[in-house]
């Protein structure tokens, strides 16, 4: 119980700290990536099966991350 609470508090505080330093677009994409990363870790570590609905969802989120990152890097270069 203590481990769960400590990790949740530390993780939440680190996420809140990082979001203050990112743009709004990039911050929302980072939050969308959390379920994708968790599902990929569960597939790799625990050999869980990804459903046919999860795989396209993962692809859509990764494509969104790529598009936002490309848009964000173009704004920095200009």
C-alpha cells in the first residue's frame, strides 16, 4: 500500500512538474501516450494480448504524437 501511494504521488508530481514546462499541445500528447506505453509494456513484460481495437488505437496515438511533434519542431525552427 505504501509503495503504491508513494509511487503514485511521485509520478503525479513529476508529471505535473513536466507539464508546466511543455506547450499545451505537447503536454496533451504526453498524457495520451500513457495508456499506449502501459499497454505496450504489458504486452512485452506480462505477455498480455492486445485486442483488435487496441492496435489501431495505438497507431492513431503514435501518428498523433508524430504530427504534433513535427508541428512543434517546425515552429521552433521558424
